[in-house]
C-alpha cells in the first residue's frame, strides 16, 4: 500500500470517528438564526421580541389577540416591539407610524385591524385615514400634518432597515433579541410560534 493511499484511509477514519458534538447540527425548521444579529432597543439586561406585521395581512389580524394575551404575561425584562413593514401597502405603514408618533398606536391598533378586515374599509388614502381617526377623537388636520412629517418618514425608514436586516419576506414574523426569527408559517401555528419565542427568550435570558 503506497503512502498516498494510507493517508486517504487515515483521513477517512478520522472523519468517521468525530464525536457527535462536533458534527454540524441541522437548524430547527421552526426558527432561523439572524446573521448578522440586528440592534435592539430593549436596553441592557432585557430581551426584545419584535412583531413584524402589516395592517392589511389577514394572518397578522388573527395573530393579534393571541399575541396580546401572550404579551400581557411577559416578565419585566422582556419587551415587545411592533414593527410595521412596507408590505404591499406602504400607506398602512405610514398610518401606523403616524399613530405611534401621536401616542395612539396601542389605543387604535385593534380598531384599525377591524376597520380593514371586518368593516371592509381599506384605509388606503390619507383622507380615509383622517376620516377614520377623527371618529376616534383625533384631530383630523393634526393627523394629516403628522402623516406627512419627517419624524414619521424617519421611523418608516428605520423599520425598513430592521426588516431588511432580519430578511423579512412575509408576515407575521417574530424576532427575538436581534438573533432569531420565527413565524406561524415556520412553526405551524400562532401558538406554536409563540412557544418557539418563549424557548428563544429563555435562552437569551440565560445568556444575559
């Protein structure tokens, strides 16, 4: 047996003998790693969960009540941040960040979803949006002024950058601490996705 053949056989034996811990592990299909990790706003010692959504998405609409119940039980060191992506209807994103700047996003979130998905009001023009918010106690002109503001545009840009960093290609999706992404479409259901989030949050809390 020549020396080259001996070397080939030795290398083959070494690869077969690698311990299981050294073998690459397949990624869990219910989530994926985010590479590179994305910045968070939660602060030191806290874990941030990000919901990527679009007002016009029926799957986001069905996730909302489940997510709201889940969020009501979060420990103090875990935060939930909503990020509206420019998916199909960029004006919905502008609506969300206008309400956020005005301090009304949490208050009107469910009402916006219901208007679109139950009342068949598309809320796809500034005028329709202004009519809608005025029925809920918001000054119409103040809304329109805020809608076209630099502050709203800046928040939209930041949201787009984060969505790009997470490589969002569909909604709803849930990011964990800038490092992981899951979604009902990956985990199998809304509840399963939140169970994956719980697992990843627990991992990050230990890391902190």
